[in-house]
C-alpha cells in the first residue's frame, strides 16, 4: 500500500501518535460536533463506494491490509463501524507485512489490534533487504517494493481463503495516479476502486475511493492511531508522486473543489470524445468500407512508366 507524506513525519524508531493540541473548553463542543459530522461523512462515502462497485457481498472474507499508516487505520476503523449495521455478513481480518525495516516497532500493531478485538496476522518477510540490495543508491525504490509487498499479501490471501483484499488508497491517491500516468506515462489510467488481479485469483477493493485525504488526516488525529512511519522511501522527496501531490495541493488551495472535479471526471468517461480507436470505432462512423494505406511510399521517377 502507498504511504502518504503525512505518515512519514514521526521518528522511525517508534510508533507515533498524531498530536492533538488541547482544546479550550469553549471549543470542545465545536470539535465534538465536527468530528461527529466527519464520522458520518466517512461512513456515508465508504458505504456508497462499497455499494456502487459491489465491493463486499454476503459471506465475503475481507483481508484488510494494515500498513500502520493513517489511511489503513481509518479504513479498518470505518469498516468495523459499517459492519455493525451492514445488510450483509462478512469477515474482517487485518493483515500486516513486516518488511524487516530497521527500527520497525513490531509490538505496535498486535497491541492495537488485540485491544480492538480484531483478528489479525503479521506476515514476516524481509523485503527491505531485497530492495536495498537490488535498487541502486538514489534510484526510486517504490516499484520493486510495491511488487514484493503485493506478492506477499496476495500469496497469503490465496493460501488462507480470503476472497477480497482491501487496500487503503483514497480519492487523492486515485487522482494523483491519474496525473502520474498522464504526465509521465502518456496514458489515461488511474487506480480503479475495484479490480481483479493480473493472475485472476484476487479481487482488490479500495473502500476509501470517495474519501478526501484531508478528512482522513483529521480523523486519524482525533482517534490518535499509533502511526508507524515507512523509512524505506521517506527520504525520496523527489519522487514523481510527491511532485504531483504538491501540484494538487497548490491547485486545491487556489481553486477549491478542483480535485473533486477531476475525480468526478474519472467516473464519467466518454470514449467518443477522446481519441482511442480501440475504445470507439471512429473509422466506422461513416459506414466503414475499404481503408486505403495513406502511408504508401511516394512513387519514384520510373514508377509511372512501369504501370
């Protein structure tokens, strides 16, 4: 799972709780009301995404990938709330991949999950050493790290019968991925809210697909989740994704609502208004027929006589 910049601000040697400054008594009621509104909004948006994309059905065994970052904590917390009144029965198990990063606080997630009464499993696999050994110094580690992490989680899901894998990517992650593909890969693509893995064995869901990162930051701060920072890629501040997120932040500051408009556009694609001939039959609009080769080499001086 991806880790946002706000997950990287704590020291690597221990889990960090997002600080919540004490509120004056006069503000306590306002803060309580704002938090209640935020909880309702998160529940509504996650419930809507689950319903719109058929993410969770009766009898599903959902493996919630818990990284120790604010996004996955929030996803797990709201899923637990939704399950209390859900129209279907489904199972939730939290799974974390311990990548053996130096200073990783191994006790934090087990203690938190035991206190919450959430079934969990910790996968131990030293992907950290692999990435550090294979990726040259100064090069981006995200690609290899992501593939190794995904492989470990998919293998565990298959071996233990989990038919849904829940990841904590939110609306802003989806929009950022769209811009990354647009600017750097010359294609229109993002993170789908629901997908089937390349090997066809897994259904991956993103219940936070409709949720703003700003709401997750505030919710995580209020709940004081024990955040575990990622030290593997935290120093790579020139990553393309970081640059795109800076651009998005500037846009949202100058033009509030722009990111929501971009996300809405991803839900309203009109192939006939783009230029992909594989998605829309532009050539056949006039009835089709024989398509001549317009790229034939120009005839040479003697070609006319040869005819």
